[in-house]
């Protein structure tokens, strides 16, 4: 397991030790044992009350949110949180699908080729009509005779 997660479990373990017994008793003992077993023994978190002011790792906040959602909140709030999580996950997956869809990748390449083709056509259409050297001399001589 990555060190960041082990440190996060250490922070969660310290928070569970600070937590009042009324809340701590709602969390299953097996879950607490997993946290205790997976924590980093060498990492000593600096957790004190109020916990809001403690610098917590992002992983710690996520684990605490899951503990709250799965064990501490009431059934109605749990359903709302799970629905919100499912919606967030659906939106995220949709963005990934849209971003990495192979059909869109090939479609974008086709569009780029078509745009390049149009640009080259535009360049080839803009032909400058230059007179040849002998036509210029002829026009100069013709201009001289017209003036007289």
C-alpha cells in the first residue's frame, strides 16, 4: 500500500481515538481494526481539537467522508450522499468517455485534414496575375503613342 494511504489511515486512527464514544460505537469494530492494521507506525500525525483547523491529507478527508456516509449519518442523508456521489461519478465518467473516445479522436483528425485541405485550396486559388516582361514593354510603347 502507498505511504500516503498509510499516513492517512494513521490520521484517521488518531481522529477515531479523539471521537466521542457515542459516535465511535457506530463504526464497526472490524473497520477500526483494518484502519489500525494499515496505518503507518512511523508516522505521528499532529491531530488536536478542533479538527477543522488541523492540516489533514486529502486521503484522510476522503476516508472520513466515507466513514460519515456509511456509518454515522441517518438513512435519509445516506441516500442523498450516495445519489450525489453516483451523479458525480457519472459526470466524471462521461467526461472521460468524451475526452478519450476513439471515434472522436479519428473524427478530430479527419476534421484537421479537411481544414488543411481547405487552407491549401484557398492558397492555390489566390494566384497573382503578373504580366510578362515583353507585355510590359509593349504596354509602355503603346502608352507613349496614345499620348501623342
